C-alpha cells in the first residue's frame, strides 16, 4: 500500500514538473502581452494631441460664455449623460468661469456631443437648447449636470422639465420647443463638427490647436490657457 | 492551470480599470461612454479604494493560489482547491452585485466590468471542477 502511495506521488510530481512547460510559457506570454498592452494604453494617455493648424476655427455654434474680445477660446465637446463631463461641470467649471471667463481671459464654448451609447442624453441636450432659447442655457446646463442621478433613467423628460422650471424657464414655450424637436439638427451639427475634429469621447477640450480628450483639473486647464494666451499675445502685434 | 491563466487575464482587465481610475490612462477604450459613467460613480470605490484595485488584488490572489497549485511544493496541498472554490464563489457573488448596480442603479454598462464578471464565473466553474476532482481523488486514496 505504501509502495502504491509513493508511486502515485511520483506520478503527480512528474506530471507537475514535466508537463508544466507549456503552462509556464503561456503564463509568460500572457504576462508580456498584458504588460505591453497596458504600457501602450497608458502611453496613449498622453492623449494630448495637436490638430492640423489648417483646420478652420469652430463655427459659431454651440453655446458661448464670455467676452467676444477675449483673446482665446476654449471649446468643450460634452455629453450631458457623461459622468466625467458632470464631474468637470460641477468641480472644475465653476473655477474656470470665475477666474478665467469672468476676468475676460477666455471665452468658453460648449458643443453638444451626445454619445450613441447614452440612452437618455438626447432629451437633456434638447432641454438645454430649449432653455437656451429663453437665455437660460448655462443655468440649465448646470442643473442638468448637477442632477444626473435624478434624470438619467427611463423617461427623463419630466425631471428635465422640473429642472427647467427650477432655473426660471417659461414652461409653455419650453414644452412647445421640446415637442417640436426644433434643435435636433443643431445638436446633430455640433456632433458632426466634433466628428470632423476627431472627437471620440467626452469631454474633449480644444485649447486652440491642442486637444485634450479627457477631464482636466483646474491647474491643467489654467496651464493650457496660459500657454495659449502667451501664443495669442505673441501673435497679436504681427497682425497689426 | 487554466484557472491561473484565466485569473491572469482578469488581472489585466482589472489593472486597466485601476490605472484609469488612478489617472494613468486618460480615456477608456469603451466606445459607449458607459465605462466612464460606471468608473466615476460613487459605487466605483469601496472602503476608500477603487473597486478595480480590489479586483487587481482578488485576481492576483486567485492567480497566486492557482499557480501555486501547479508547483511541486504546493501541488499536494488539498486545501488549495477548496480555498479557490470558496474565493471564486465569493467573486461571482460580488460580480453579480456590481452588475446589478450597473443595470438598475447607475444605468450604464461598462464592457470591461462585463468581461470581468464573465471571467469571475469562469474561474468559479474551473475552481469548482478542480475542487471536485481533488476531493474525489483524496477520497479514493487509501
């Protein structure tokens, strides 16, 4: 019996040591492939790229906050259902507005880029445009982002209407606007402008020719604005 | 062996999400935007650590145990298959909870989380089968 046990152990030992080579090779291959893929993906995070300088300026669409005389314009392609856009709008944008827009350093443009995977985003974009018709775009923009947890669900129209009402939008005109879907083409045009510029996800920011396709904190935002302002100021005398 | 390989794949999926959460990967290659909604929701953190990082720890543990079971030194330890079966069973339960949150609370689906959930189920099936084989063989041993 003892002999049989020893034999069984020996067989198991042989199997484990001898037949494991393909397994170790597979582990090695997977490790190398996995690490290489992750390294490649993190290097893509440099995600900052530059558009061709020939690309024409963004036409006067979307919604703009700030002075026409501001030297530079920063553009955000955003989606109202996108959680990251919501984080930017609620955490960083208040600082951007107070320190950069209101001080006349930049103009900030929001372009609609409703993502195809977001089921409830279109009504939100329409609601923002309908509020914008009554001069309340930015109020509605903020309310929509601050209340994503309330309206990102089936049949969001009612919650969006409540938000519109809470920011002082006249409901008769708002309801008529929403039922007509009159801004659908405008939102679509913004999306197409984004596609033309290679916008893949949201938020994507354009600081002049520089593209940052992800959320940025205030310091990064400010650093990009500063370098853009420097360029703009350097270029200004040449134009004269 | 297969358990270790599958756990290693899971480890890389979780590492990808953890790196995103830590800010090393700027944009998730998700396509739908649902990944970011899920990853930035309040449910993506547990006890101050991102769920993806917990996932890295979980898959690393499963991989370590499954790998150890293939070595001469630990191959004969009968408790390893049982521990793996229990651990991966817990992984399935946790994945089910996360999938429920995605579908009914966050209302967004992260495809990497779905891949992770499938891997968790696969790991449980493999670990369970392995445990049954090892417990049978130990019963038949004189």
